[in-house]
């Protein structure tokens, strides 16, 4: 199966045409140099600490509205390094370090291009965290002292407090005295190192010995197997981050809902993999099994979303749309609620559907879903009414009709 | 904010553009033109009005560069402008037949297909865009960016300035419309059902 995008090939523009477009664009640019916005009054590369300090002063006087973003200031420290006071953090840059500081809202983002920076961050209680990005590593801090270095590898050392290191979905928490290091995705030259310092050890342990998330506490990473095992153990026991891993949604769904999902589409779906049942299921009656064996019609496709998000989409559809689109929305709502083990909410959506769209496209599916919900609870009057309704509208001759007929006769 | 390896280069380039350097403007255009063109092509289905759209997009980019705050990557920010330009163009144009160029241009279908399959694929693409002409511009943009340009729903939402939920509803509307058309159009059905990402 190919993607639709693979079937539509972009026809490139000829060079002449591109050149014409380019000429037209350049000709349309303002003839005079526009005034630079205040934040760009700072030269892009500040070569010495004194210039950097001036830039930061200019930057700091910009009012800090809660939603405003003060755009980047870039700093390149000279050979002797630089000390920069950001107001709520002090950055001491090592020789040759270069980085950019951005303030989206009340957060502080520092993008480390190369070199080493030491930071002393005032408590950020009540404010967004300060984050240092080095390669694809994010170091998130709420108030502490630490350093980040980026060269052939990214290294984080914590002096005081706690920081969170995030990379590729893995999160590590470092406390004072911890050091975390791993190869950079995009290595940059270490500006403080002599040219001959890089090779040797780095190339030996780069591929396998120090993998993603490797963390070395209170010492230097050696690629030693035991150290890596310890690390993995810590990562494995950390609270899972993924939504649905241990969330309330799974609790709500329960075993019944999960097994329904599998029956319906014949697959185990992402995020709801089954584990062996803790307690054996009670024996299932033949009627109950036959009801469960009947697949439920899937609602209209809204892409790869589930749970609350899917419910929101279907609800919007039900409320905002009219006619067939609205009826599809109500059926989708019922389907999602049933999938989450919220049978009563599913029944409410089904009831609304039947009163608003007595001749809706999903009528048969709606009536079967109601029968299924009610009769899997208990074969009582409500269940039998649902079965009668099904037979009345959809007949008693098909496989489902025959099951409905058996329900009406069941005790 | 999104951080990429090209982030600092972007900032420097933008700074030079704002400073009025024509060489920087050319550089910025050349860096981003292929991606912008590809996205616009997939939204519109052809190159007929591409010169105007590319010009309009990049002129707006250069006019707005002082407002770029590095909250998004430069590429995303430019794409957002391109999508806005496409949206306005689609709204101005209203329902219309797809560009004739698309019917005749062999390059619009993969070169690996031959003979009848190639003809079918070309017809399928033509019919797809004819069907998309009946879809609202917002739904068309959502569908083409997601299903054809291969962007995630979240990315589409970001580019169009809509919520993820609204984007999903737009996708759903487009799919529903295409479902209705393909029911009576075996060529379009072959195109859509032969792929994993369509209605």
C-alpha cells in the first residue's frame, strides 16, 4: 500500500521560471533599509564579553509582558570567555562558546551552539522553566547551578539543585554532583580544546558503549557495562511519561472495554496491549458470546486519534454539523464512550441519536450497539426492548436479527 | 520553540535580510523555495498560478521578517505564510476546474508506472483535484497538507492556525466529500483505495 502523496508527484518549476520569480521578488523588496526592530539593534555576533554585556543590557530593558517573546540575542564569547547576567540567571561562557538566548513569554531558552556554559539560575517558582538546548538534548531547570557543554558530546554537570535532561523522549533527572554525557547528534568542534584533543577515546566508545540516556552519576562516563546497567535500571523504574501508560483512561476502560476493542477490529491496538488476566473470566453464555462476536461498525474515520481527543472531534461534529455529518458525530461519540468503558455515556449518545436521526445512516449500528450494551449487562426488560426495536427496524432474519430474536425469548 | 541545527543560521540570515542585503534575500529564497513550491503544488494540484503564488508568498515573507520572533523555525513560519497565501487564493478563485496543465503533464505521476496504469494514475490525480475543488478551501488545505504533503495533523493545525480538533473536522469533511465522489468514480476509487492515506 502506498501513500497518497506518493501518487502525486510535484512537477518542478523550470530554472528560467524560478529565476524570473526570484528577480520579481528581489525587485519588490523595499529599496531602503528598514529600521531594525529593537532586539536586532544588537549585533548578531558579540565577540567580546563587554559587547555581550551591552547587548544583554539592551535586551533586559525590553518590557517582559507575560505573552511577549523577546527575540533572540546571540552571544559568542571571546577566548577568555564571558559572564552574562540575564537578570534571572547568570551565564558564564567558556572560551569560544556561542549560544543564543530567547525569551518566549516568561520562559528562558538558551540554544548552545558550541562550547561550555555554566549557569546559576534563580528560583523560577511561578515562572516557566529555563531550558538549555544543546544538539537534541534539552536541559530543563527550575532553579539551580549547572553547566552544559556541547562539542563531540553533550555534557551536563549539576552543582546545586536538580535539572531534568530530555532527549528523544527519555527523561533523566540529575541531582547535585551528577554528570550526564552522551555523543552529540551533530558534533561541533570544542572551541576550548586543542585541535588534537578530540580523537582517541571518543571514537572508541561512541557507537555502542554510551547510548541514549546513559548517565553517569558523580563521576566520569567510562562506557563500563555495569554503569550502563545501573542507568537502565533507573530509567526503567522511573514513572512512565507516555499518556495512557498508567493514566485514568485505562482505569476507566477496564478489562471489558479493552477486550471489546480487540473483538471489534480484530487487532490489539496501540496503548492497550493485553496482559494476562489477573482473574479468570466467568463462563460466558452462548448468547453473550454470539453478541460479542458481532463486530460493531466503525465510526467515520477521523485519523489516528483515540480517547478524549477522538471524543472531542466527534462531539464537535455532532454539535457543529447538521444532517448526516451530525449523526455520524453522535455515533462516533457513542463508539468512543463504549471503547472507554463508559457504557452509560454511550447509551446517552445513542438515545440522542435515535431521537434526532430516526432515519440516520448509522441506524442499524446504533440499534445493535444499544442491544449489545444492554444485553451484555443483563437480559432484562431494557435488553429485550432493544432487541424488539432492532427486529422491528432491521428484521429478524440476518445473523444479528436472529440473535435479537433469541434475546426476546431469553429469560 | 522548535530548535534545529539550522536555527542560528536562520537568525543570521534573517538579520542580513532585514539589513537589506539582496544576496541574503536570494539565499533565503533559494533555501526555502523547493519546500514552499512542493507544498503549494500539493495544495493546488498544478503549477499554473505558481509564479504569482510564490512571489506573493516570498514578498510577504520579506515584508514580515522583522516580526519573526523565532518562536517557530523559520521554515515553519514561511510555510505558514505560504498556506495563508494559498488559502486566500483558493477563496478568491472559488470552485474551478483543475489546471489543464495537470491533465497533460506526465511528470505528475510516478515515472515507474507505465502504459494503462500510468494513464489511470494521471486520471486519478486529475479527478482527485477536481473533487477537491468542491471542498471548502480550509478542508482542502488540511487534506492536502496531511494526506499528500505528509504533514502530521498537529503540523497542519500549526500551519493553518487552527486547533487540532478543528483540523480533524476539516480532514473529516474532505474525506467525506471524496468518499461521496469516489463512490461513483472507479478511477478515483482506484487512486484513493490503492493508497493508505485517503478517504
